[in-house]
């Protein structure tokens, strides 16, 4: 149908523009934050865009429904302002029928949202946590800058000077925090250091020259000291280590299902299953709330409608918190969605009944 193709084209293009703008705004703020962390020497600048890529699905899970709803409001509002809706209504095409024509498109958006919620977002969080965790050890000497203390995991490193190829360092201070109780912290002071590349070894290897090594026991009045002419320091990294996140948001959906009787797991599982249905509710709300007169402009009801749709997302988030505390059951998710769907139907019905009620009141008064 020509009308369906026209509406789908308008809604998809408008929604994609809105989603892109919202994504740029949110990810731009995150990127600035990560640049600040990289400038402090706590993160390798070369992985910044990898981090942004891994975090993108997580942000899209909230941006996609909101962008779709705004796109619907803008398109329907333009139809009213440009008198296209009046022409369609006079031709026997009501706004509810227009909404039904958009149902297949809404199902596609819902499928994309489900893909993000059930697979892409948890996978991205796991990759992001694995990347940032491995950076703590792997980039210890890679992040060294002259005359700055750089903290990387259990290590703190300082170099008074650094060659352009980053292999020769001078005036070295190295501190390693003990990983277990009862073990000593290690402090090494050296005049020079040279980074060594060992074949088939991914560790950071450094040859220190003319220095001292201290072992300090925290909370105890004892330490050991040793002087050296040459000392090889080897820092293991976890480049090949396997990483498994224990955070619920990062767990695969299959693992959530296996442990669905746990309240925290149930809250996250319900969130992933039922949030995609907000796309259908968005279509219903936009159909009911977008009606404006040409003189009012299509942006008049956009802000109030946004508040109503945002309240739906906030309500689902509040339910997620309550379920995680075992105060509610997972059935609260579909209950809220049904309530908002009924409210959308009532909004639509009210706008139809308002002119008839007004005429009846005028007749009674006359």
C-alpha cells in the first residue's frame, strides 16, 4: 500500500535521525570522560574507540525506544499540521488504521530491541570489562610518561626521563602492592632501565641498573633492603587470561534463565524480556497523543508526551529495583505495560468522545 510505504519511510528516517543525535550526545559525553582517563595515564588511548563500540549496544537499549517514540510523534504531528491527516480521514483512513499499518515496522524495531537486550548489550559489557580489566596489568610500562606517577592495577611507576622509542627510562621508581595478606609490598629505585623484548613472552620485561629493592610489610615495623647492579623485573599480564564477569548485566541470557529463581537475576531477566514491548506501547501512545491543530504546531504535545513515555521507562526501572529486592514478582513488568497500553487506548477514545460530549452539553444548555 502506498500510504504504508510513505509512513514507514517517514517514520524510519525520522527515528534514525533522532536515534543518531541522541547516541552522539550520550556517547560524546562518555568519550570525553574516557579521554580524561587516558590523559591521566590510566588508560591506553588506542582502545578508546573499542570501548565506545562495546558500550554502544548498552546505550541503544534505552535510546532506541525513545528515538522511535519521538520519530512517531514528529511524523504524526506533521501529518496534522500539513493537513495530510485531514485528507486521509476524509478518504476513510483513520489514525488508528494508520497505526495498524505501522505494526509490521514496529515489530521490526521490537526485534532489533530484543536483539540488543538479549545478546548484544550483555556481550558488549563483557567485552568492555575484559578489555579494561586486562589494561590494568598489560599497559603498565606502556603508559609511562616522564615525571608522572602512573598507577596500573597493583603497580605504580615513575620515570624521570623517557626515550622516544619508550625503551630507555631513567630515575625509576617502582611500587608493587602485595596481592595477599602477609606478603610484603615491593619498592624498587633504579638509575636506569631498559625494556627488553623476549620472544614468545607477552610479559613486560625491564632490566634495571644501579638501584635498591625494598620489601615493606604493611603494619609491621620491619623491612628488607638489597642493592643491585643489575636486576631484571618481569610483570605478568593477563592478555591470554580468560575473563568471566559476575555482574548480572553482563551475564548471558541463558545463564540468567538457569538461575532465574534468584531475585536479582529475575529482575534482569524480566528487564531484557519485556522492555522490547515498549516499542508497541510507544506506537499506541504516539497515535493517541500526537493530535494537534494546524495552528498549534506539531511540537506542542511533544514534551508532555515525552514525559508520559519517560515515566514508563522509569516505572520499569523502579520495578527492576523492587524485584531485585524480592519485593515484587516478575509479573509486574507486563502489568505496567498493560496499564500504559490501556491508558493509550483511553487517551485515543477520549479525543473521539470529546466533540460529541461538547455537542451534548451545548444542546442541554440551549
